[in-house]
């Protein structure tokens, strides 16, 4: 008890006016920045600025125990990310008990005979990773970089490497499709080395495993490599204390209402806990493990399905336990009004929007806006694209949709984009005619045309990370 806003500002590195703004958002007001605030309120503020609340507690007596690694699979399209995840999922107990059929819930756990286990995020690719990182969720401990032995290092391989490096997440390489007659794992290794990856057999510390996802070869070696990597990292988490987790997927079930799959980072989540998840809140009605079994509590690195939220959160949202319904409601309302505020701003001043031009500006801005123009083949698709782009929004990044339309990308779209420094998104339409494409290039306007929503999100996710590097 007894911390003042001044002290909190010193300890968090945030400015006093900003902290006061947060207090106002959660419905608390203080006359003086020297007035002591309760630990409860300090905790809420800490949540709002996304710092680990336990930093504010004394850590004395906190018991840290080893936890399992959380792994994301990345790599170039068609190199076998999905196949590898499928194959790994088949080695999990859940799959065995369910006769090989498991529901896609965003994550699964592979348990080894040694008792150790590995949690895999079940969404391959860079979109999920970028979106989550853009939202500040450091949920992944290790990246499995999949490279096809017959194709070698490709653009998205490099992209994955750069993502992992920027996020400071170690890589374990899986050279896939080694069953193919034209597989050349050695060539892949040489390519990776020339891209600056310090592979083990060249004296570095990056492990390389040769696998075949479709033939099921080398999966056990890959799992062992991941465990070894995680031992080296000495992953630990506090078991007791309030839970912290990250949402990896969320949906609505007709009967059970909003459901969120979350990966536990630390602490213990219990049925009945009041939680705030992004801008949503609720009292946990049920926690299920990945086999769909209802459990009373969940600990670090476990993927769990949470039932009892009032609304659907977004991937990358943090799950934090609070003490009462009142607090939960307040915080959720504060966050919602913040989102609403940006929506309203959007209508008033489309011309004033711009990207942060330099690092300083980036660091000072709370949320970076990316103005977007959407063009698609039919109205229904426009709506679908708009909805999925909204899923990339976070407290750090806001995709501000300034114009939507049906049909080809035209000169007037480019003009508008130029006026607003916007990026143009085309879905299920042709690339713009050459004169329009040329005008866009000249004006330095990014045009992303895709036919698969996943690819669109992937490209935008990367763009977000590129333009808002201060956000993770
Ligand atoms: P992703 O785009 O990275 O998710 O790649 P997919 O998992 O969809 O795989 C792309 C194609 O490669 C599919 O046709 C797979 O059947 C094939 N494939 C994946 N892994 C292997 C493998 O280990 N060996 C062979 N021969 N084919 C593979």
C-alpha cells in the first residue's frame, strides 16, 4: 500500500499525465500525484500499460518452477508447416485418446514419456506471430523454422528468421520433405549459414533436425531438440499467484457463449476467477484442457479453453485476474471507451492521420494508426475483410479503415491513399491496371492484393511489425 503516482511513474517509466489518464479511464480520480494509491489500483494501471504486475509486488517467497516451452512453427508457404503441425499433433496424447481426431483449438500439447511436454501454437505462419507481437504478446519461447529440403531458403524463410531475431526468440530448424528424392538438406544448411544462422554443426548453437512431416520421420528428434533448447533457456514461471495468460484464439459457441483459448504464462488460473481479457471481462464458468476435460485450475504453459467471458476477445489479448466484478467491469469499460474514442476520431479528421516518422515519435505515441482503404469483389467480401482487419487492432496499433468499395483499385483510390498516407488492400480482385500501379509506386503507396484472407493478414501483420517496431 501507499505507492504514489509519482513513484509509479518512476517505476514504470510512464509519464504522470499518462498515468492520470489511465486512472480516469478506469473511473478513479486523484487530487494529487502524491496521494497514495492502493496496490489494487497500481495493479490495474500496470495491466493497462502491459507491464508484469508482479514487478510491483515483492517477489520474495515466490516459487519459480520449470515450465514447458511454447513453440510456433514458421516458414515459407508450402514448405510443410501445416503438415508438420498435423504430424506433431498426432503424437499428442489428446490425439491418441481421441483416435487421432482432435478439434482445432489454437494450441496442443505433446507429452513425452519422460514426463516433459511441449505446447505448440496450432496456427502456422507469420500472421499469428506478427499479430500477437504487434499486440505485445510474447507468447512464443521457440520458433521451429520449417525449410523444405527440395526448395531451400525462400523469401518467407528469411522473413521468419527476421521475425524470430527481432523478437529475440531462438530458432530450431526443421528441414522438411527429407523423404523426397531431390531433397538436399546439406544445401539448405549452407544457405542458412550464409544467411547468418549459427548452426550447431558449424559451431553455433542452432539445432537442425531433418524430418519428413508426411512420412512421420524425425518427429521424435525434433521434439527432443525442442526440449533441449528449452532446458538451455531454463524456462521458469511462478506457479502460485494470480494467472497471466495470452489468448491465441477465440470464438462463440452457440450453447456456451464466447470461448477463448489461452496459453498460460504464469500463476494459476482457477474456475470462478474474475478476468479481464483485452477489452472483455467475465467470471470463469469453466476451464477446459485441450482434451475438452473440465479442470479446476491451470498452470504455466498449459493451453486452456476459458468459458464465461461476456464478449469475444482477440488473439494476443492478455488475460489478467482481478479481484472483483467491479474492477473487471471498470477496466473493460475503460479499454472499450479507448477503442471507441479512436473510432470517433476516425470520422472527424481523416487527413491528420500519419505514421510515426521517427523512433522518438513512435515511442511517444500510445497507438500507431495505419489508415487503410479496402477494395473487394462484392459487398459481402468487403465486410468480411473489414472484420478480419479489425482483428489486428490492439492498444498499440489501429487499422483505421478510411474508405471501402467494390471493384478494381482506381486512380481515385490512389489519390485518397496519398492524401491520408493509407495502404490499399484489395481482396478477390485483379491487380490494378499498370497506370494505377505506377501512380501508387510513384507515391510510395503500398497495395496488397490477395485472394486468401490468411495471406492478407500475414502481409498486414508484417507491415504492422515493420512500421510500428516500438509495439513489441
Ligand atoms: P504450408 O503451406 O507450409 O503449411 O505447407 P503444407 O503443410 O500445406 O504442405 C505443402 C505441400 O507439401 C503439401 O502438398 C504436403 O503434402 C507436402 N508436404 C509437406 N510435408 C512433406 C514431407 O515431409 N514430404 C513430402 N514429400 N511432402 C510434404
